[in-house]
C-alpha cells in the first residue's frame, strides 16, 4: 500500500513539473521565469545577423580545405 502511494505521489509530481515547465500553469501564476526569455544571451551575442547572405555555389568550384 505504501509503495502505491509513493508511486502515485511521484507520478503526480512528475506531471506537475511537466505542466509547469511547459507554461501550462501560467494561468495560476506558476509560470517559470525563463518562459518569456528564449535564450536572450544568444541574441545579445549576435553581431549584424542581417548581413548574412546565402550564395549559390558555382559549377566546378570546390570547397576550401
């Protein structure tokens, strides 16, 4: 009986953590702090991302070693 109770408590805790980490509990004021911030440190480290140009490789040219 005790083992079943422990199993049920662990399953509920796992489900609660999963819901919390996805942000599903935000309506109750239980959203994780990082939910609104999607890797802001990477955005801060970008240097002129709009300068990126994708070019087609011409025929007969080989990649640099």
